C-alpha cells in the first residue's frame, strides 16, 4: 500500500464512521506565537479542542503537513524525519476512549482496511501519577479487543502524555500503537515503547481532558475530546515491510534525484547513505515550507531560520556526497511532482520554491568559499603551533563572522594534520547561544499567552483593523498574516507604499470609533459561497471547509462594519477591547506592509 492509498483509506474509513473531512492547514500556524511550525494535526484545531464549535461538526478527519525539528540530529536513521504527514481523526465532545480505541483497532486490523495481524501490535497507556490516575479504561478496551497484557506497557508522563503543541493548550494522557518489527525481544523488558528499535510507533490516540495554562497549571476541559495522529511515512514503512521510511516508495524518486546529482548509488556506504537520507528529508521539508501559501524565506529568525538551517544542512551533506554545483532545486522539482496531488499549493508556488532554494544554496556556497579562504589565511600561523591544535576561539570566529560551520573547519584542519579544540569551541558557542536566547526571550515573552481573554480581544481587533485599512487605503488591501501575543498584535497586509501619518491616524480613529460604538459580534455557520455572497472577506490562499464560520461585527447581519470567515474565538461586544493604538507601520516584504498595534485597558 502506498502513501496515497493509505491517505485515501484513512479518510474513507473515518467518513464511514460519521466524520467530516476537513482541509489540512498551513505549515505556519496562525496566531500561535508559541511554536514556529504546525507540529501535529491537532494544532490548527486548538480552539475547537478548547470548546469552540466546529462548523463541520463533532467528528472530523484530515491529513496535515507537519514539521518537527526537535530530533533533527536523528534524521537519517530508520524513522526520523523533519517533515511528515499526519492522518488524524477528532472527537469534539463526542466519543471518548472506548470509541476512539475501537475505531483505531478496526482500521489497523480489519482485512478491509490495513489488515495488520493483531500479534504484530502492541500498545502503551498512561501509568498514572500524582495528578492523573492510571488509565485502566484504555487498557481494558485494548484487552477486550484482543491485545494481550504482555503487549500493553504502562508508561509515565514522559511517554504517555501528549501536548500541548506549544507551551499552552489542550493536552492529556494518550495511548500509542506500535508495530513489532523484530523476531525476538531484546530482553525480558522489551515491550511497546522500548527504545531497542523493534517497536515502531505508528499511531497515537490522545484523550484531551486538560488545558495547560500559561502559569503551568492544568484546567479540566468542559468538553472531553479525542485527538489522534497516524504518521503516514512510518505506517507505509511497516505495511510494506521496509527497513526505514527512506526505503519506501515515498522517497524513491527523491532519492534517485539525489543519487543522480551525487553520481552515487544508495546502498553502498552507510555513512554516505545517511547523507543521502538527510538531503532527501531536508529538501522535502524546505520544499514544503517554501511551497506554503504563507511564503517564508530563509532568514536569521523564526521559521526562516529553521528553513535556512535545513537548506544549509542539505548543502553540507550534498558536499559529503561529492555534490559541488547547485543541486537542490532539481530535487525539489521531484518533490513538487510527487506531492502536488494532495498539496496543490506546491505546484502553485513552484517558481518561488526554485528561486529561493537557488538563492540560498548560492549564498551558502559563497559563505563556504569565503570561510575556506579565511582558513587558508590563518593557516601559516596555525601551522607554527607544534601541537597542531587550532584554538576553539578561532574556529568560533570563523563560525560567528562568516557563518562557516565547525564541521567544515574540522575537515579542513584534519586535511592539514591538525585538530580543533572542540571543547573551547563548544563553550564559545554555548555562551553565544545563551546570549541570543536572552535576547530572543523578548520575542517570546508574550508568547505564553493561552487562547484566553487577551488573545481573543486581539483577534477581534484584527478584523476591525483589516476593515479600517480597506476603507482608508482601498479594497486591494488583503490580510497576509497575523500574529498575536499578550502585548501586541502584528498584522501584515498587501499595500504598495508606506502609509502616511494621516492614514495611520484615520485607521486608528475608525477602529476606536467602532470600539466606542460597542457593536455586537455574532457568528453564523454557512457555506463558503453563502459567506462570500453575504459580503464576507475570506483570506486568499487559505483553504476552507465547505461549511465555514462567519463573524459579523455590526448591528445586524445586513447592517455591519465587518464580516469575515474566521475560526474565532472573538469577544461578544467591541466595547470590551479598550484603546487601540498603532505603534509602528513598516515594510514586511515586497508589496506587503506590517502594522504593530496594541490594546490598552
Ligand atoms: N497530537 C498527537 C500526536 O502528535 C496525536 O495526533 O501524537
């Protein structure tokens, strides 16, 4: 079974169980300052898991593109990836543990669906701790379905607790499903979850009962929910009896593109094979980030920085394979070809993907050349050292000033019969990181806000600002992005020129006037067509479900100030927002302006 068939079957199965298929969302989360990327299928659904009604109903299913970089060093082993696809089904206050586990079991084992033999499966459940008791209920359901006691592992919070996706949000105990890939256990304690490599996690049922708040406390959710996530790549791996995710059909064409560029055949040398895998993974991730409608580009902050690291790491591993010229964009083309069926945005953004990859690859090659030249300049002095040790401080200077990676300094040093004082380098690096963390902390200070009162106010202010900008600047103004923290909001919109001081004051006055009028904010669910016909604004490039929520700010559905398709939540009356101030108006990128604004009580 290939990835496409698995995706289709999953959706079909859950539709047959009364779930509505919803659209997966952007890789770059909206209005969530606590994370850089969408890390799980539940991520775009946080507000619904916290209690908002979803227009598509209480049972949902989708596939979602995700990025996780926490395990970037493990990429290239059998199962780790930075980009992956997640299949998920949700219950918003509908079925709970029993229903979720029974459906998971049926999909995994029924010959009509995946047909995995029960004896290949094992599960983990939450062991319990001071705060939450052991999950006997889940264990009992698994046993009733035929999973023997010795294939159920009771694990602590580190293993069997999921979430929140960022620092705050919905979370709870989970039950994970594993596939046994070995012949014999590694020892008497070899159970699902064992790190020996014989157990591969493929699916996770999370029982969302709590909301983790910014102060670290947990509040019980009024409505219990289920969030599940199945990794497509891992599941395809086990269904086809492959040794690693990179050996599946998902990576076949991408791998061949890397092999062509490197003139190397995969399967010969384990060290080189790992580099092939890393290039495959990182180019695929970069292609998806660049192909996202939210258009990120490589930079030194946030998501752009992660993108830059992925591209540069791919170039470095390409060099290890002997690739010297520009090689990434032809590999990216293969990724686009392969995935634009389920992700049409890739094809739409192909030109941008290629341009940005080429640009960054060239820039990095220049960095490498410059670093090499600097190293050569240092060489005569270095060679004078009888111990043949290059100081870590000097290596750090190459890194800090020219962006020259330490691994490459080490390679060059070895070629000259020298070593680098790595300890000293690591120390300098750590100090530097601590410094940037302290500086960066400012960016995330407000990030600990939950989807609480303040964020809700800013959501509503975003709609007011959007509309006011269109009134003052014209209908070409469209929202390009937004980001909310506890202290301020940021709003990106299309507009070709800096705003004049007078325009800024007018926009601010309009927003404050609507706040003063204390207009009601109301919500209706309708089809996207009906929403557009009613005059609602919808975000360009964003995917919507068939049924959408429309928020109206105004006296009545016809006599209104603003109407927008939006997931919410919003305040009930504009009067609660406080005083709105535009603090800054600046350029964001070509043709896009950025406003920072704040609400004061
Ligand atoms: N959110 C859970 C996970 O990522 C289930 O989807 O594992």
